[in-house]
C-alpha cells in the first residue's frame, strides 16, 4: 500500500499549503521518514518559499524524462532539503508543460517506493494531473473552514472525486479555525462526512510562523501544533506502515552519543574556520543582531553538513540536532539555548557536567541535556558574564549577572563548587501577571484581592514574605498595578524584574563590583539616593541587608504605601528577620527602637508558600497593629487553610471577622465627606 497523502481544495484562503507542509513536519516528528513534499501548485518554484525558508526545489520535469534505476541519485542531487528532514520537489519548471498523466503516474509510483511518505500540495489547473494525483493517493485531505462558501465548494469537490471513482474511505475533510459545536454539526451535515481532525485557530503561532517563515512547530507547543501531531498519528493509523518496506529499510540507526559529539566538534571547527575565512564578525551573544546573522551562518553550516554527508545517510533528526546544537554553540549559549528559549521553563540549574535540571510549572525535572566537559561549561559561563563586565576565576569564584532578556544568572566554580562549575538562571518572564491572573490561577481569592487593592490605594506599606520561588516578586508586580497613575514610583532591585505599567516609574538597579573589585553600588545606596528623587512610593525588590533601615525610615517619613519583599517562613519570622536586617545596618539601635520603627512603618504582611505540587498560594494576610509590651500585635485577616502540605488542591481561603484599621479609616473618611 503506498503512502501518498494529497491535500486539496478549490477554495483559496483555507490554509491548504500550510496544512500540507505542517502535516509533513508532524509526520517526520512521529519518525515517519524519509518524506517527500511534492508541490503541484508551483510552476515558478517560489510558492513554498512564501511559507518557509527552504532550498530552491527542482522540478520533476527537469530531473529526467522518466524515473529509472538511478532515481535515488537524482533525488539527492535535485531535491531540496528542508531543515526538518523533508525533501521538496515541484511538478514543473518555469514555462514548462507539466508531465503527462502516465508519466506522472510512473513518477508517483517510484517516489512512493523511494520515500516512506509522499505529501502532495495538490492544486493544479489541469484536470488530468489532478485525476492522476487523486487515483494515486491513499488519503485525500480537504481543508475547509466554517463559512458557507468553503463548505459548498468542498461538497462539490467531494462529489467530483466520487464521480472519478475515488473511494469515499480515502476522502477526509479537515476543519480549520475556531469552531463551535454548532459549526461542527453543520459542517458534517453539509459535507456528509465526519472531519478527520479540527485544527484550532492559533493566531499567535501562525503569525510567528508567517513572520519568521518557519513551520508552526518552530514556536512553543500550542493548540494548533498539538492538533497537527494528533492528525499525523491518525494518518499513520489509517495508512499502516510495513516495517519490511524498502523505503523504511533505508533508515539508518542514529549515531552513538560519542560519535555525535565528535561530529558536532568537527562541524563547529569547520564552521568557525569558514566564518573566519569569510571575515564575518559574530554578533555579541544575546544581541538583537544575532538573529540577523544566524541565517548566513546557518547557510555555511548546511553546506558543510552536506559536504560531510553527501549521500544523506544521517537520519533527519540527527541532522536537525547537529544544526541546532552547532548554531547554539556558535551564536548562543550552547546546551542552555533551547532551555532559555522554552517559555514554559522558569529556572535552569546546571550542576557541573551532570544532566541539567529545570523548573517547569513549579516542578523541578531532569532534562536530557548536559555539558560534555567542564571546559565547555566554563566557556559558556564566561560567554554569559563577559558582556556584563563580570568574571569568575580562582580569586573571584562567584559572580552574579543578568542576561539581555532580564534573566538573573549566578555562577560559582571550583574550589567553592566541589563538583564543578554550577550555574543557576532565574528566567525573566516576558508576560506580566496581573491581579486577575493570580486569582484565575488560584493563588488568592477575590475577597483577598479586593482587600489588597484597597490597601494599596490607601497607602498601606506592604511586606511580602515567603521562600525561594514562592512568587513574591510576581505578587509585588501584580499589586503595584493598583498604585494610581499620578504617583511617582521608584523601583530598586538587584536584577530588574519588575515591570510596572504606570507612566511615571524610575527603575534603579544595583551594580556588583567590577573586574577590579571596585565601583559597586548597593541597594542601600540606591535607597538613600531615591529619597532625593522626590518619590511618592519606593519599591525595593528584596531587602537583604542594612537597606532595611533606610526603607523603614522612608515609609515613616512621607513615603507610605511603599513595598518590599524578604525571605521568611512565616509572618512573625518575617518581622524578626527584618529586625536582624536593620541591626546589620551598623547603626547601633536598641531592639525596642527597631521594633517601634517596624510597627509604625509596616501595615500588612503578605506571606506566600510554594507547595510540592508546584502551586503557589498567598497563605496569610496579617495586619501589624503596633506593639504590645514590646511584642508585635498581629491580626490575621485572611488565611489559606490546607490539611495537606504536599498539595493545595483541597485547601480553602478563610477570612476573619476583624476589620483592618485602614479599611475602617477609609469608611470614616467617606462618611465625613458625604
């Protein structure tokens, strides 16, 4: 049984070529290769280039009058190789007559015997060409949208195929777009055939695909790409594969990890020599021009790879792996690049040459990526830190930095890191989570959110506490959205993460010592300087040292409504740690005076926890109502009650009967003005 899949529609604008090509990639991702994409639409060999960047494909009519015993050699010479491991051909060249129906039939039979799969973008003005294509296909997929014109045209196409003698079991509509249940019912009623798949609308993914001229799989996994993978599996089930088929027997076992590493080293050396000979300057790592240079460097690499593998004996996924990893090492951060590009990953943890760990959706997991040698890892560490004016060596074995996208980096090497260089990257989120997003994710409930909104607008100073990765900065950023737009806000951070949306925001960032160990600017210095900048509120990303005293003094001297975070295990622990930080300032203050400063400055303590299932919750909102016999008087206004320490699934938010002072004051002010 041949495995020829035709994608056809007489109605434009239904995504025929996008479906055909992305289905081809989905099949290859399911290990269904080698695969040929045959474009019947193109006579100028430019049609596929409107969709993706690929080599210029040759035409069947230009290869040979008819396929013969040397067809594989012809295909290696003339077929265009796409980055996903797909060969591309078109039907005929410019100003050429298409092949006759018998000749096309012969070609399709030979191609089907040569490739595991043949996917045809089947649209041609010659009915004889179409008839031959349909009669040679195992499956015919008809892309269709929900609008009446598309449904009517597809119904006519189905009737035409049935009149040709095409089996109804071979004809399958594929619905494109966001469809309601009513649309699905109407489509099936009109076409009288159930859809084989529904490809949902994914505007962002398709927009990126068009702009970058890459497949939809080049972006993060989304509903459309997942549906295409499911369609590929369905197609494979309907057209079963014979493991004894000669096309499948051509599959070569992938190389061992050792030989793959050696090939990668060799390709990288050749590529760098080629770049040096051409006099090309590689852009700074992480710079915007990296993407502009990647295309030229990739072209050099593919030429080298084709020279090293002239017969195409490497499996497609091996070629793809080599391409990505060599480019990442030359233009990116090596084994880290794919992890940095993955938007679902929030933290990357490199522990020497052992497998790299990542945090995804609050859960830590091991990846299949690692650095082969310590020298390779040290090279990436130096590559990250050098543009930032940082370095790590025996004299200075620790360093902090920030990537161009805002991600925080910490590196520590031998002798302090006993098992080899250790690198931790806290990724910078490109999407700002607002208050409603936190409520939607279940981090807090609506009554708590409403109380915090009133607190921020009433200029209550907030102390946000919690463990590492509990969501302190995320909550701080979300609550800052309640600050009125007319106020001047100054943010102070070690690594700038906060993304406030107000128009009058000044962002300050501390500076560690330079290579000579001088010129550091601390958080405390920035807090002191911020007081001279006429702020309405000051937001300190995290209090870690003596700047806590300056922060408290700012809150007590006309900058109420300021906010900060610190690490602590509970609200009372947060206050005790704040005391310790104030005492670290070097100002010899008695403990009683420190507690009075804290009690008069802080209004609410918001405590967060991260559960072992990865969820983050605001577990306590506590009001600080001053001192009583030298002890803090705390009233818990809201809490998250949960019986299981490992999961927050069955927990509930509870509120107390106590009314906070700021809420009572606000109500009294309203009554006095009414």
